[in-house]
């Protein structure tokens, strides 16, 4: 029985801290009993591009609803693990979702699956590479790379580069977590299609109650 998720070690199967490819990730995760619904249970199954697009849009809706309404962290974790499984199957079949193949909404959904997969940083970093390659080919929104790079850095207790990650410190006040080289943060943000940090901070502060 498998006991771990992407890239970590199990008492029954040793993946040496890493996985060769996304197909391996899908096959490994199937043994968790998390399951990929119906036709998505194996990378050998047929999944059309339209099915993949539609499923990513459904995942986006479930992800947002879970974030807003779910109070049990274990349930939230299971939902997000399931979404990781399904995204891995899609990436295995079609490659990383791109704007021309999937459209912007489905691309956003794929990004959010990875962004919310903090329980598995190896998976996040593997998908970051694919995402970055798509950005370099101008086939995916660059801003999502900045958000994910920051999320991964914060998960490692390292300074972030773009100031996208932070927290509410009081009612009406959001502050970014530690930023590396803060004097040039706006230059880096601009390069990835993000506005000034001061504007972002003001926007995020509006949600602090």
C-alpha cells in the first residue's frame, strides 16, 4: 500500500525522493485510493481535449467552493489531492495546459491546482518547470509563474521574489511576507505582468476583516 504522495518516500515503495515523469506520478498516486474518476483512472485511457478542458473548469469551481465553504482541513486536503491526480493525468496526455489549447479559464484552473498543492512541493516544482517552459513560448500567463515561485519559496521558509504571498496583520491591513531584494521587487513584478507591489498590497488589504 502506498503511503506517500508525489516524490516522497514510502515504507513500501522507495521513489528516491523524485519521480522521472508525470506518468509515473499518476500511476503512483492511483495506489492511494484517491482515484481518478472513470476514464481518467489510467494514463492509457482515452481522454479528449474537450473532456480535459471541461474537467479543469469543474475543478476550478470545486476548488473555489471548497476554499470558501469547507471547514474540515482533512476534507480540503482530500479534494486537492484528487485535483492533483486529475491534473497529472491531463498533463501526461496533453502536456501543460496552454492558452491556445485550453483557454484562459482552464489554464487558471490548472495553475490553482498546483498553487494549492503545498502538501507536495516536489509536484509543485515539477509543474513549475512545465509552466515556465510554456511562458517562455508565450503560451501561458507569466504572472502565474511569479505566484507559484513565491508560494514554493515561502513553503521552504525562503524570501519570496515578487511579494505575492502575505497575510492580514490587522483589519484592513495585509502585508507581504519577507521579500528578497525588496528595492527591485517592482521591476521583477513588471517583468511578469504584475502591477506595483503597493497597489497589490492595497487590493489585498481590502479583504482583511
